[in-house]
C-alpha cells in the first residue's frame, strides 16, 4: 500500500497534521476463488511536518575548575527538506563530589564555535554538591529568566541541510580535592522539553521533540 500526501506548508497541509491509517480488508485470489477477509490493523499515527531537527551531544574538552566551564556541545541539524528554528533546549547537569553551580537566572551561557555568545535566557538554575538539576535554555524568549512568552520570531534559525553547534557553559564553584574526585555530567533533558519550530511547514507554534527518532541520551563529563 502506497500513501501520498500534499506538501506540508502554507500552500498545503498544516504543520503537525496527523495521519492515522487502518487496514480493514484483505482480498486474495487463488485460481477462480476470491476471498475477502475483514481485519483491523492500525499503523502508528504519523505527525506530518515540513522539516525537523536532529540533535547530538558531544563531550566537552574542558577541565573542571572554579569559574566558567564548558559542560557540553549540542549540535542541531536541520533536515534537508527545509529550515527549522530552535526554541528551547533542556540540559540536565549532575554533580559528583563537591562541585556546585550557584543559583541565578540567565546563568547558562551559550556560545558558537567561534566563541561568540548567543542570546538565550533561562530560569534560575543551580546544582548542589552531589545533586542534579534540569535547566531550560530558551532561544525563543527575550524576557529575563525565560519569561515573556515564546515566539517563533525570537527562535534560532538553522537553514535546511545545515548544522549549528551550541557550546554550553556554566559557572562552577567549590571545586577542590585530588584530581578526578569531582565532576559535572551533562546530558539533554527530556525530549518533551526540547522544542523547535517547523519553519519550512509555516508553523508559528513550537513543537516538542518527543516524536523525533534517535533523540540522544549521551552524557558529557568534565572532571577536576
């Protein structure tokens, strides 16, 4: 069975339109005998978009010291079908040993590979010694502490078929002790908190990464 759909976009289907197919009849012929069977076999529901992102996370090369440290590199790649925008990116940071991150709003810093700072916001973020915290990096909000409402116009554009690497920095404190006795581990938070905008599909509302294949679970670790 082959199913085709119109293009997703301003002149076709709306982005995030869902499609559900169910096979209800099987007809078979053997010689002069035709048999028809009634069945009910449902395919998984599909969500149609004009384009979508893919995420990867890579280790940081930094050594854990007191001060600003790069905890991970996250790369977002736009599908060749069209542009996407990055809305929000969740990171979960876990402390092993004595290292901490002091609480403050907008204290997660994002840079590109040239070292230029990318405008982002985040609600107050802190990691206690031996604790774990998830912070949401907001590309699509301009209010301090990730407030003021998400908007596609504020989100970070990634053109079709290209990638952007985001270097994630936090300010570590209370680092002490022998080598390799304290560390910060960083991974992407839940896919339900990672959002993107289907620019190719003409979407103005953010979509969660929940349905994306191969959302990464890798962890970046830096130690003293």
